[in-house]
C-alpha cells in the first residue's frame, strides 16, 4: 500500500448489474469515474470487493493516476447485499488496498446522497429495489429482500414479468405484440430456449429485459400494463415511508424516470428531486470515516 500523497475520497456504488466509482479530492474536485461488474456481496463478497477495486482503478486511470494511488483512497463502499449480517461480515473480512474503508448498504448511500446528508427517504430502483429512510437518528428499511421474493419495481423483477408475459403470449394465453417478440428474441427465440436461458440467468440477466418494457410502453399495452403494476407497488413503498415520518422521498436509480409519472397522487405528493446520487453519498461516508468535513 502506498499511503504517500494527499488523501483522495472514493465512493463506490455496487449493485447487482454494475459497480460505479467516483473519486474526489479533499476540496471536492472530481478526479475520475470508473465502472466494473456486479458487486452484490450476497452473491459473493470477494467478487464484490474485487469489482470495487476494479472500478476504483478505472476511476484513477480516468484521472491520470496509476494503481499506486489506491493507498491514498479513503473509500466508502456502498454495496448491495451487506444489509444481511452474513454478507456484511463476509465483505468486511475481504482484504482491500485502500487507506481506509467504510462499508454501507447501497440504499443508505443513495438516501444520503439524495438528501445532501440530511434526513429523508428514498426508493432505489436498480436491478433490485429497496425503500429506506432516516430521521432523527432512526431508520427504516422496506423491501429489498432479494430478487427471488421481493425487489418490487426493480429491473430484475420487471424483466421476469416481461418474460412471463412473452411465454404466455407465445402460448396464446395473452395477446402477442412487439414486447413479447423482442423478449423471446433476446432469450433465444422460443419457449425451449427461454427455459434454457432461465436456467443460467441471474438478477443481472433478467434486468437486461427491463429496458424492452420501457421501450415498448408507448405502443404495446402489455408493456404499459407491466409498468403500471410495478408503479402501484412502488407507490406503496413511497407512501409507507411518508407514514413513517419521511417528509420527502426521492426516487433514485435507473428506473426512476419511467416510474415517477405513473405513481399514485399520494406518492407523488411526497416526491422530491434528489440532490445527489449514491456515489456522492458514498463519498460522504468515506469523508466521515476519515474524520474529514462533509
């Protein structure tokens, strides 16, 4: 580890599909950003930390710095899967090359970034989904229990719903339109190929089908119906955060744009625009861990 040089602050936002990194100097200047693969500790703590390091290296490279600068990084790692004790402990046990490492859930960092470090709520909509809020030192978490049983409105469940529709359309149970055609083409062309695809697919792969739903929503009623159903589930999360005491809730993540206008009036009444993203929240965690001013 090379600890020489001025400290730098790394924020990592690790999800089920990709891992993003951003580095800033002590005075807030952007050094660089980088990308790497999935970083879900529940599906492999070592892979999640390795993706975090890979994204950090890419961000350093973007800023004209070499890997020897890893030892200058005070890191805030916001990773999917560390909300469960097993995933968190496994991630903490993994070695790292940073000067210091703070570990938090991806949704806590997203909420922190969305409200500039202050109180509020957030519904994070990526490969999965989770609702989270903090107020007066308390916190609440809703959903985000995994692709298999939860994550309403996330890209993976939306993609799974799209594939289910495509198979039912191929069977003649539901009307077959462009969404069904595109989804079937993506997974191999027919029902047998779809079954084989499902056998090797994880959340990230299902998440790749979600953009097809959004792309066809304007012209295919089946796609619009899937988005509306997901919006109902997301609205319930927003309203629940409001009832708990989160006076303002931000939608964040790659699917927030398509859902926002489809939410219920009660949910829309609580929405605010996010001030920053999860990477800024993770950088704030890194600075707090290092004892630096926000």
